[in-house]
C-alpha cells in the first residue's frame, strides 16, 4: 500500500475504520456497483453497495480514492466508506445534470500534455490548467513529441505565455529528451491529462520504465488519437509515487473552477487590482489596466477573450449548481411536509 501512496495522514484518517475491523484500499478503477481495489493482500474486486442513483455522482467512489473495505467470508469485500479527498480533479459531467464528475481523487501532480506534432490549442491548455489548479494539485505542462516539431523552442515560449507560474517541459519519448527532468519534477500521485493521441500512455511507459500501458497510433488525416486508453489505471512508479493514466478527454467543461481560473490567468488577475473600478469587468470600462495591457500587446487579445469565455462558462455551470441546490432544498422541504402530514394523519386516525 505504501507503493500506492499510503502515508501517516491516511493512517490517521483511517484509525476509526481500523478500529471497526475494516481494511484500507486504494481504488484503481470504479464502475457501477463494483471497483478494483489495491490492498495489502493484492488487487481485488470489491462491491460498492447502493450506488443506484442516489444523486450526486461526485460523491461516488472514483480512481485514487482511499477506501475502507469490510471483509466478507468467501465473497468479495464490500466498500464501506471512502476517506475525505485531499484533492479532486472535477469537470462538469457530460450528462444534463449540473453535477461535477470526478476524474481522479487525491492527486498531487497534474501533467497537462500538449502534443507538439499538432497545431497548438491554447484555449484547451488554459482549460486543463484551470481544472488542474482547481483540484488543489500542482500542474506541470509537458510538451510531447518534440522530435516531430520543427521549432520546439518557439512552441515552448508560446505555451509558457499561457501557463503562468507553471513549469513547461519539452519532451520526446522517441529521443528521450526531457524525461529525466520530468521524473524529477513530478511527485506523489501523478495524473496524465490531455486529449487522445497526445502521448500520455507513451509518456507513462517511459516514467514506469516498461511498456505497461497500451498506446495507439493517431489518425493520418487529422492527427487525432483513437482513444486507445479506455479506463483509468493506477500504477506505482519505480522511484516512488503513483502514476494515473487516463483516457483522452473529448470535452473538458469547467465545474465551479473560479479559483482555478484566477490562478490560470494570474497576470490578468494581478493587473486587475490596478483597474479604476474594483468591480471592473475589463470589457470597456475607463481606467481598465487589463485593456491597457491588451493595447500595448503585453497581454494578447486571445488570452483576454479566453479568460472572459471561461469565466462565463464557469458562471453558467455555477448558476446551474445553485439552481439544483435550490431544487434539492425544495424537494427536502416537500419530503418533510409529506412526512409530517403522514404522521399527523396517523395520529388523527388513532384518536
Ligand atoms: N514522434 C513521436 N510520437 C509519439 C511520441 N509520444 C507518443 N507518440 C505517438 O503518439 C501516438 C499516441 O500515443 P499514446 O501514448 O497512445 O497517446 P494517448 O495520449 O495515451 O492517447 P489516448 O489513450 O487515446 O488518450 C502513438 O502512436 C505514439 O507512438 C513522441 O514523443 N514522439
Ligand atoms: Mg492512452
Ligand atoms: Zn479592468
């Protein structure tokens, strides 16, 4: 379990469960009703009881969670509880609900992969960084496939411009460039994030020192990946730490990521402190320091547009969350009223 990140803090949080005769596990993969759990006795399947639509999917067990298992004689153990998450990578769920979907729990380093063999998409990098910052983990941007890029230095400079306060590494799994630096920079539970075909699993194999993860060629026509990795995997790294490979993300909707956005656009947030109005929206206000910086070229127009777009999207997702919470409260009130009525009716009948 130590290989999978179990430490003093886990032991402390687990104490009441241990006293109750439960055993610790880390969830490698979770599905409806069951999960693959890493335990001191090896990797085994555990049952997850009562996951039949009880509302918020973000509270359902997920990859990276620490769990308490109740051993069952001759049958699969049952997942009794999960420990509170230290960090969580959450995106808005693809379903029409307003809940977030947890991609990974208890992550320390988020490796945001960007392929240098395809046109750069800064908006996507900014999105992934916002998600990463919001999680509470530390992001690192890894530019992959430097061997397939004519001018990696220029790409590095461009990406550094959208990754304020984040290390940007240039790597190639073919030549081995940057891999030692990457190994030195990541720590704890490391999750690989990025679109399909970016080279996440290839990078993972280099970090693991062996080909454990399946990789697949990108499509000739458009350079897009074929979604080779189809589930999240948890593997111990040779030098300590844990690797989590993930399937390439098609869409990365933001979910309550306001502070993540503030960190992603740190230089805009910083300049905003000198705008004339404290509530300046940097749209067309007089004395706006941000717009002035766009005028001088200090901040690219694209970056400000992206900031505005992501803030709007986030506000929309937050308003849907608020609406749901209101609806939930109303439903609870109704339940209570119904319950009270039933109770009174019962009393009336007994008179
Ligand atoms: N030239 C070059 N190709 C690479 C490099 N890293 C990965 N590739 C190739 O890129 C393709 C996609 O790599 P994967 O590692 O499967 O990509 P992935 O991000 O895991 O993709 P999904 O699992 O679909 O999300 C494979 O054909 C790899 O061989 C690299 O550094 N240089
Ligand atoms: Mg993969
Ligand atoms: Zn302003």
